[in-house]
């Protein structure tokens, strides 16, 4: 993958001052996942072009991640060549001072709008050409798109994208830093609260007024609903009161399922399943606002409870719901809330008797799910694991859900009963667990129950 930036502002070779990279040299930047080379194929007074070429090491991407089981999906993908968050990280490492708009040698030029041209290739187009234009054209860029043929039936998922316009160099660099991973709609690293600060810093002066700001925020933060809402509250403070009342997108699933009281039935079924395992210590992985933990607090056999979630805001709400360190709350030590990710091994919860993933896996990108499998079933290996997920077969029975639609906007997939069974069988054969499958909610003769549950034991 590579990015080129050119200018015809004269003398064009001043681009070297703005980027703090001399045109007569080849510069190399070492990265955790490979290296970046910076060179100038053209550097004359009338036009100067700099190229950042990123060489991603596919072996380095997976080295040290797990025990080697199921690594094929990590090697065989587009990460080594498609413009993505890897390119954004390299951009920040190579041109951080220029992104800040600082140039002691030519500060007046750094403050000036100059003619610029940028080429990114291959840029993923997850959203199509229309989305590429919707992201860059409102920022004043003229966009040219040359689709790149994808393999097999995947179609034109990539393109050579050329941007042209007049702007400060720092503006162009920050637009690219934010919008390249937005087009890719994925990130190679865990997204936490600190990503909000990065987004707002790089989006200062343009993101709050962008017509696609909600989509940008949601994709940049990897569809982490709580993080996206927090970012939008900071980005557009006047919307804070509205978002504090309710998020209509986040409430979609509850609205769909409310008439059949599915959430209550799901909690009861999970608690019953955990009770049957005779577990005394339980981890709710992806605990959100603590609804399952609140339900488990009523059970005397659940002696120690741990809640894990990647969103600190959700954990704050869970702490209030559970009345931690408050009058009338549980005794000290019975409930522990942890900020963390399921894609990394975590000794803080690895010794529990049982783990629950209630409506969690469908929020994960499919390429991240094998990491979670290795962490939960291969690393921690609790005696029992309870997993629930929507039954996609049942979706056609919801009158207000469009054909092929998901129950929640943050869902990355929803499995049919056959797909869920296939996944449980893979877990059983790979990690030595015995799964028992069942449905939750009123059973339909043709489509099954609205929620499917698997109880894995070993």
C-alpha cells in the first residue's frame, strides 16, 4: 500500500520542509508491524511529490498471539496490502509534526492553503464509490476513483483514489488519518477511550460540521456504540441531553424484542444454565451496563462476580446499577468490574468457574472472533461457558425488521441455527468442550426460537 502527496506551490521543494523529510534522502521508519519508506520520486521547483510506502509483515502481525490454532484466517487476508489503520499509524509516525501544522523553518507556509494532490492505493471501498465521495468531497477535495478488480465474486472492493484541492498540508494529513480507516471499516488494534481523544484531535475544525460525522465516528471507533455516543456528545455538546435520554439506534433491538419479553427470558435462561454448572465464580464477558450481574446478585450460590467490558462509560453505568461502594450495595469483593478486551488474555478473570457471553459475539468483526475463541476457550478454559446470540432465522417474524436486516446497528453478523451449530461444533473439536444447544423465547415451528444458546462444558 502507498500514499503519495504532491504540490505545485513554488518552490515545490519546500514540501520537504513541511514534512521534515529531506527530498535527497530515503527515510525509513520502523513500525511494530513492519516498516515505512519515505522517498521523493520528483523534487523540482515546479512540482514535488513524496511517497510513503508501507511494508507490512504478515508474520509479525500474528506472532505471539495464541497457541497457533486457526492462524490461517489471520494470514490470508488483505491486511498486508490494503490501506487501513496500519497506514494511519505510519502516517502519524512519519509526519506527526506536519499533522500538527508545525514547521519552524516555514511556519507561514504551514499556515497557508496550497495546491495539493494525494493518491491512496489500494483503498478499501466498504460502502462503495458513493461513500468515498461523501467522505472527501464535503471537505473540498476533488475525487477521482479508479476501481481495482477484486478476486472472484468480491467485486470492486478497492480503488486507486486521487484527491485534489487547495488546503493546508496539515488538513490533508488529518483528513487521510481519520478517513482511511473509516473507509476500511476496521482497525488492527483494540479501540478504547483513548481513541476518542485521537479522533477529536485529528478531527478538530472539520469533523463537527461534516455531514457524515455520525458514520465517521461510528466506523472510526469500530462500531463501539458507547464510545461513539461519548464521542458525539463531546463533538457536538448540544446533543448530549438527547443522547442521554435514549439512543434510537441502540434501542432498536429492545424495541423489536420488547413485545415478547425476550431480554427477561434470556437473563432467566442464562442464570438457570449457570446455576446448573454449579459455578461459584462467574465472569460476564461484555457485561455492558451490568444487567446479568444485577440478576446474578440475587443468587446466593454466585459467590464472586466479574464484569468485563471495553467501554469505561458502560462500566460506570454498571457500577451505579449494582450500587458498588454504595449503601445497600453488594459486600466488598463480591463484584469486580474490569476494563479490558476479550481479544487479549487477561489473568484477572482467567480462574473463574464459568463465563457468560450474552449477546456479545455478534458485535465482533468475524476476523476478530477467532482471537476471542482462543482467549476464552483456549486460554482461560473455564469449566463452563454460556453463549447466547440472535437466531437470524427468526428475524423474518419481526414485522418492523427489513429483510436481511440486523436487530442492532452494531451487529457485525447474525447467525442462522445451522451456522451457530457449525460454530459450536468447531469449538468442541478444537478446544475439547461439549456443547448443548437450546432456544430462548417462544418457539416457532419453522424458524425456531428468537435467541439461541449454547452451554459449553468440559
